[in-house]
């Protein structure tokens, strides 16, 4: 890939800022506070994502959180694609996608203590590569339904998606930076699940709808 001219670097930086700011919006926390469901950071795992919102007993708020968090990732990529000339749009959309997930995991509005990036990452992947995003969503839903463990579905999805995207681009980072973005997003999301991974292997991970002890 060729080096970007100065004006393009500025646009990439602007899209990174946009993606991070958009990703930082804590919809789960905002929705539960507005609905009078309490401070989400003091419920269950303390996470701001849809799975923890479900522990408030409000399925409607959990569904809304899931959709809005996914929309953050999708919208960040869509805005970057619209705002960028075609000759370097791949680079701006991948930066925006990664920035949105980083924003959700480390939001500036919450002292950099955020969620695990699952829904936002899926939304970003749906926009980067619809086929890859759909494969991730199908994997997440299938594994979560089979095991009744949301984190198991998420981990499976973020293992599958980089493989799918790499296969689509011929297992090369030279054709497009999108596969690299998928790998980095997946590494971040999986790393954020390190405690879940320990609980899964020890048989202590809560099932969907079950209150965390």
C-alpha cells in the first residue's frame, strides 16, 4: 500500500477521532439511568453492555443497548466511507472501525472504563464486510443458544470473523487493511473477556438471564 499524502493523513486522524468519540457513548448506562433501572456499573458484572443490562430484568433495554452499541460501530465505518475518497477509503474505514471498538472499551466519558466491545465490534464488521459480519452474528447466536453463555458466543464469533475476512482477501494484509483491523479488533475483544474465559473453563460463567453471584 502506498503512503498517504498529508491531507489524507489528516482525514484518517479525523475519522479515528470520530470513531472513538462515537464508540465512547455508553448507551447501556444512559438507557438504564433514564429508565430508572439503577447504575449499571453497580449491577452484576458492572459492565455497560447488553448482557449486563439484561441482569436488570429489562429485556427491552438490553435489546436497545445491543442495537445501539452495534450501530456505533456500523455508523463509524459508514461515516468514514462517505467522507473518504475511494483511493484510500479502505484505510479510513478500518481505522474508524478499530477506533469505535476502542472507544467502547475505553470510553473517555467514563474514565476509560467501558465494555467488552462485542456489539460494537460486530456492527463495525458488518459495515466493513457484510458477509464477515453476518458470519460473526450467526456464530455468536448459535453458540450462545447452544451453551446459554453469551461470552462463549462472543468469543467464537471473534475467532471466526478474522479467518473469514482473511479468506476473502486471500490471507494477505497487502490487498486491504480490513483483515488486519479484524484481527486487532478480535484480539482486543478476546482480551477484554479474559475473566470470562477463566470462568468458562472453571464452569462458573453465568448463563444468559442468570444473575451473576
